[in-house]
C-alpha cells in the first residue's frame, strides 16, 4: 500500500512538473519568436505595440491553460481532504466522487472502499455490544431476585451496588443506540430553565452545599425533553463533584442569555482535563483516567450519552479547560425561540 501511494504521488508530481516545464518552454519560444520584432526599430510604433499585445495575450492564454490543468490535478486532492475531514467528524457515509481512470480515481476508489469497510466494522462492533447488553439483562434480573432472598450483609450490599452499576451501564448503552438510530421520540415542550436547574439540583440533596446556582431569569425557557436534559445536567454535575475535592470552591451553575442562544454553564474548580485528551472525552468508553479504577467512576459512557441527547435536540455541548487550568467549563447551548 505504501509503495502504491509513492507511485501515485510520484506520478502526480511528474505531471505537474511537466506542465510547468511546458509553460516555461512556451514563454521562452514566444519571447524568442517575437524578440526580433519587438526589438526591431524598422517597424513603426503601432506595429511594435501590436506584436507586444499579441505576445502578452499569448502568455496570458498559456497561463490560463496551465492553471486549468493544474486545477484539474489539484481539485481531487481538495475533495479528498474534505472527505477525510468528514470522516474525522464521524460521517462515514461521505464518499469521494470517482471520475476517469487516473491515479486520483484509483485513490478515491481505495478511500471509498476503506470507508465502507470501516463503517461495517464499527456497525458490527456496535451490534455486538447491543446484543451482549440485551443478553445480560436476563442473568442480571435473576441475580437481583437471588439477592433479594439472601440475608442482609456487607457482601450482599456490595454485590447489589455492582449489579446496579452494570445495569446502569447497559441502560446507557441501549439509550445511546436508540438516540443514534433515531428510534426514540423526544417529548419536546417549553421548559423553564429555572425549574430545569432546580429539578436537577434536587437530585443532589447531600451535595447542595457544593453547588452554587447563580440567579436565573424566571422567564427564560428552551424547547426540550426535560427528562433527558436533566440526565445531561446530572451527568455533568456528577462529574464536576467527582473531580472536585471538598476543599475546592463550589461548582457554579449559571445561564447566559444571548441573542440567538441560551447557554447553561457548569464550572468547577477541579484539576481539569489534559489538553491532548479533550478531543476524545465524548467518545464511547473513553476514560480520562487511564487506570479505569472504580473510585474514579463510570465506564466512559456518560459524556457520550450527553452528546447524543444534545444532538437529538439540535443543541451543542462543549467542554474546555479554564484559562488557569484550575477546573473545566461545560456549556450546553440551545437555540433561542422568540
């Protein structure tokens, strides 16, 4: 494959060099052909200017032809670059148009084949994950029934917690799949942001002293599925509490009212996220903590689910480190409806 790329690259470079050489030769020939006329003093001034204009015109034509030829060779590279950027964003349906039988066409065909195979592999992996998740529900149910029959003990409570974690992970996996495949209907309605935040904070009864809610206008609202946006906020606040020590300042929840959008912002004072890991935090099963210890919590599905829910609403979620690297800022951006 590497040898083939080198051959394609060398062939393209040679053709471009050939075009430039022909362009240079054309200009040299034209200058040589008309040099006698231009430099001659026997012709009158009008004829002298006429031949000079013809020379300029021919040089312009040569440059235009050369530009068109070069553009034809470089345009497929531009299209391929655009396709690569779309693939990077997760759009595996992006294809590069194939025209002709030159090296670029072969490269485009190889790229399209690679994308198709990559899509099949990802779909197969996701389907396997869904199948396993469905199959795990039955033994989990049996385990829960068996645990109910056992006498209370420290070991029983520990197993119950483990079963709840696995059950939550399976629920997140199935929920993410439904959102991705548009197999779920959102209950969209007008939701007052003030009530939305209060309902979310009420889930953290034992942590209220660690959460500070800045004043929010009681007239601001968004069109959303309240239950699912509460899920997003709960996940974000749980992460903020988890990665902020008790000695840190309280988590700040605020609302920014802009002309075209409303932003719910959650700001913590933890240790932040390494910059090189920020682009991957929304990937499924990605963990910032490489040790994947139970203490650091989660299975790397929470933020991925948040992103899916926000996308289903036509909204956006972003995570950035604060300028002083003392914590992170999470923004949930919703379109404003007037």
